């Protein structure tokens, strides 16, 4: 299920729009769900705690900021496993990663 961040993502962990964010979802992404060219081409800092995920226990995920104009854009990220698990689950299914 989709999880929600309880605080805004850390700066530099994704490339956002200059529009207010109303909520941010996060969902695990398996390697077979995305083009292999994008697998390692993402920020290495965790969007939740802001610390590096290099050489740490991490989860491949997609961050889904929802902007005040209704636009939701998925961003591939690495997130620490404990940080991911601390995000509360919703009853919404995982969005399709693009």
C-alpha cells in the first residue's frame, strides 16, 4: 500500500516543482517495474532523514509529491528501510511507477 511521509521530503532528495506540496506519498518499487537505465540514476540521500543511503540498508522507492494544483509526479529515490517502515500506510494501492 501507499505510505505517507509525515514531514516534507528533505531538500535535494528529488526535483520538485515551485508549487506548494499538499502531501507526499511513497511506495516501494521493484527493479522489474522500471527501466534498468533509471535504477541507479537517482539521488542517494534519503528523502525522509536526509542522510546518505550509500552502503546502508535501503529500499528502492518512488516518491509522489502531490502539488496544490492536483499534479502528482513520481520520483525514483533510495530510502533507508527503517525510514520507509516508519511512514504510515494508507488504504490506497501503490501508484504505477513511471
